[in-house]
C-alpha cells in the first residue's frame, strides 16, 4: 500500500450466496463512489482478484455486473487462493463454506494481508489461536462478519443493556429457521457432515456473547436428522443448543438457540428469526415478522417476493432522489472493515500506525481475538453432534473447568475428553 495511490486492492475467496447478497453491492458501490473519511481521505477499494472452486460463479458475475465493476482476475481450483495473493491484494475476504475458512485465512495472513472472514470465523480454538497469533505477529487486522450486531434492533437491545435500562439477563431463547432450499439446493455441494447450528445459530451466540458479556460455562446440544441426510448419519436438519453463562456477580443465565434449515420455502419471510430475553426488570421480544412490513403481491409472494421483507439487511430501493441503491447493515458491516483498515494504514502519521492498529484490534464486535467464547461454543457444538452421530449422545461441554478449557463429558464415560486444554 503506497500513500500516493491510496488503493485497497481487495481479494475475494468464495463467490456464493453471501457474495451476491452483500459483497457484490459493496464492491459495486465503492467502484462507483470510492470511500472517503477525513482521517484517511478519498481511497479506491477495487475488487482485484477472486478465488473460487470452479471459476464459474466468477465468470457469471463478471458478465452480469458489466460496467458496474472494474476488471478483476479470477483463479479457480486447489491453488486459487495462493494465485489470488500473488496477483497482489491489500485486503481479502473469505466467504467459503464454514469448514474451509481456516486454510484460506491462514494463507492470507501469512502473506501479510488483512483478512475479513464470514461467520463462524473458524470451527475450533486451535485454529483461532493460530490466526490471532499470525495477525499479531504480522501487525494485521483479522476480523469476522457478524452482521446481525449492526441490525438496528440488536443495537437498541445492546444500548438498553449497556445503559442499564435492561438489567441482568436471566435467560432467553432464539430461533433461526432457514428454508429447505438452503440445505437441499444452495448448499447441497458441501452440506455433508454439517449442521445448521454452526451455520446460523452462531449469529445469536455472538449476539448473546457480545451484548451480555459474562463467562461461558456450559454447552449442551441435540438435534434431528433424516431429511437432509440419513437419520443415523452426520448431517443435521435442526439443532437445539443451550449455553450457560456466569456473570461477575456470580449469577447465571441460560440461553436456548434453535436452528433449522429444513423449513418450507413458502415461508412469509426469508429466514424467520425470533428472540426473547428476560431480565430482572424487563422482557425483550424480537421477531422478524413483526418488524413492520406485510406485503402481498398476487403471483409473487411468498416465494419470489417475501411477505415480511427485511428492508434493514440489504434492501433494494429507488431512492427519493431517483438513484437505484442496495443498502443495509449486511453491506455496512463490510464497508466498516475497509474503513478500519484504511484508518490503520492512512488515518494519521506512519509513526502512529501501531496505536491505530491496536485501537482497531480492540473492537470486540469483529476482532478474531474477541471471538473466543463464540468459537468455543461452536467447537463444543460440533464435538457434541459428532459424538451423537457416532452413537454417543447427550454430551455436555464444561468451559474452563478442572479438566481444561473445553472438556466433553459423555454419559457412562468415567473421564472427560479434553477438546482444548488452555483456558478459553
Ligand atoms: N453473514 C451472513 O449472514 C451469512 C449468510 C450466508 C452465508 N454466510 C457465510 O458465508 C460463507 C459462504 O456461504 P455462502 O452462502 O455464500 O455459500 P455458497 O455455497 O453459496 O458459496 C460458497 C463459495 O465458496 C467457494 N469455495 C468453496 N470451497 C472453496 C475453496 N476451497 N477455495 C475457494 N473457494 C471455495 C465456492 O466456489 C462458492 O463460490 C459461509 O461461511 C457462511 O456461513 C454468512
């Protein structure tokens, strides 16, 4: 990165559904408008190179985007990430299936490039430790996308908690219901052995962890099989996860998070989401269907157009001044990463870069170093489900107990299996 050019050349690993929904509108907007902030000035953020499995999505995108995007190089196959890095990028985003984040992120950081990873960041603590250490050693940002933290409803919840309007959470539930088209179509290529908890419940694990703080103590989980894969196999239709937290005053809270990806495609909304959190002095209820809109269009709803539209996530609009735009928190979260990198690199004198880097790394909403309890919950969920699918159900993981950071207790087994020895 040279100060005279002020260009953040961007690499993209994976160009699937989430690329279409959020990265594409982000790249097209910065292609058109650049990115400006008084601290770092006017910068370019071009999509420079992409890495995918087959290259077909990249070519389809190149065709459909036309002049809405600049020229970019496309690499496919086993070696695509290395080739993308060789092409020359300053930041790179990873949006591959969740069990393929680590290798790409490790290669990117090793090459001295800032990285942004889709949720869940990685699937176990050892991988997280490795990426956090790499980022620290190389003086880079390693961040993860949890766009629901930028949802205005969740920001209001956190503001009430932060300001003490809502006091001491005691328990709560969340549910995230994805349509069948996700597990049966969109993700069919990589879904074997995967579960909807890791894929989507993780949004609410992060919301709970970030909003309420506290220390994760216990993870329990179960689930159902038989629709996406065999009833006795490793692929899950739905999961129920329970997390127990303890707070500084010694009191506990429990959260149940239900996730499924086998619900009807003719849902009124795209993903149906619901939360309820109970406090000492209040109750917070959130439901995607009660956000405000119910719209019916003959012949279009509920499949082509949804009845309960989420206009906050990445809505497409004709603005009052005539422009067509696509905007929302799903796109804002990506732009913030570009801004955070630009502030580190150009937001003041070069001699103060280390201080700016440390400020950006202290942002708990997206820094990998602050993702420990979320990854611990994910690793525990994966281990409990894996054992269940191999005939050892009803496992419980205790966090930072006598046996280590993550210890899996299985009924009938005299000693726990240590999944991660250091403290979480
Ligand atoms: N923020 C969100 O709410 C949200 C929503 C959906 C998905 N996601 C996350 O985004 C990621 C991708 O999900 P998706 O829905 O776009 O999946 P997808 O299946 O639609 O797309 C995956 C993409 O990754 C590419 N790919 C697969 N393996 C690769 C490899 N080894 N190297 C390079 N490219 C590879 C594929 O070619 C494809 O382009 C997942 O981690 C998922 O959890 C986040």
